[in-house]
């Protein structure tokens, strides 16, 4: 749990990437990469979005909200940046499901589709899982994946997560209660890593 504002300066570098919270000065970079997205590749890929409401002030408020969520141990949101040129290539978030005797959270991840098929997803998720373990003190992280989202399943597996079960009627989306596949990692099963690899 993040107890002080200064504590949410968590950052982890891999060979090619930096995973860290967004900053105000990321605005133009963040906006440009959303605008550079390709059209949607499948129903789980948002593709291009209308970014007209995402002004610099809107972005400043977004960062304040993300910091508040972290301070209250509700959610932790990280940008994924490419080291050579600092391009914003995606986002990873953790939601706290239960603390106490569980230390249990959920991971979500997205890589802008113009940066797919370069191994960035695996590298970023592995780095983020290290943050979840060492900095956020989670014991168990789950990914909740739609049953037809093969790319997300492959990414979870490549980052060291294991399939556990299918939860039926688990989430309301696409206008109905839908099933999710549950992938998980317990950090006593995860080798220590300083660089996310």
C-alpha cells in the first residue's frame, strides 16, 4: 500500500522499457501514441479513439485521480515507455481485491496496437509483476480474460501466469454477463528479478 505521495514514484526498467506512473510532462507523448493507434484488430482491441476531450487539463486531473487511487490502495496505474525514445507504448494497472490475509490483486494490461508483435507486452507485464510483488506487496495476482481473447491468454502465460479456472457469468460486458478465464501467479512461486526479465 502506498502511504505517502512521494512513495508512488515507483519505477522499474527492463532491457527496453520503463514502467512507471504517468507524469504531467508525458501528456504530448501519451496523446500522440493514442492518436497513432491502428484501427481495431479484434473486439478486445479498442483501436483508434476519439481523444478530443483529452486536454492537458483533463490529463492533469487524470494523474491526480490515479495518485489518489494509489494512495488509498484501490488501484495502481503505470505507463509503459520505450527507453530509446521515451514513447508511451501502453498501460498496466493493478486493482486491490483484498488485503488482510490474502494480499490479492488483479492485473490489466494494454499495449497500443502499433507496437504489437515486438515482445513489449511480455517484457512489460513481467516487470509490472515484479512491482506488484516487491513494491505493492501483493501475494496473488489474477488476470481475468475473456474466453475468446487468445492474445491475452498467451501474454499471461508468457509472463509466468497459470490458468486456474473459468468463472461463469463473471463480468457484465458486451450487454450480458460473460465468462472469464482466470490466470494467476502466487509470488512465492515467482523467482526474484531486478529487471523484469
